[in-house]
C-alpha cells in the first residue's frame, strides 16, 4: 500500500472534496470482514473522522478506532507473510 501522507500545503476542505461519500463507501459491504475493511478505508485512506464514520454506521468513535487499527495490523501481518 502506498503511503497515505498528504501534502501539508493542501487545505483539508480541498482534500476532503474528492473523498467518497460514506453511503457510497459502505453500500456494498455485505459481511463483517468487508464492513471492517470499509471502516479502515474510510478512516485511514479517505480521511473521514472517527466521529463521522461512527455516526454514519451507529457505533461509538472509539469502536471505529479499534476496528481500523485491527484491520491495519492484519494487513501488516499479511504483508510480512507474503
């Protein structure tokens, strides 16, 4: 996976304008694993806040954080094995 760092000279509102809507992001999540990957992608790749994602799917922001971290760790472990 490429680095998710963003250019510090780009304003947040400009960066966020191109990110996908949460409804579109979670539209085809059918099982728990895909749902968890979508949470990770929304937070870590598309820079949605934990609160935004939590409000959208009805979970507390700290739960969103735990899920995103777990998925990131699983991805890191699978890259090490490969």
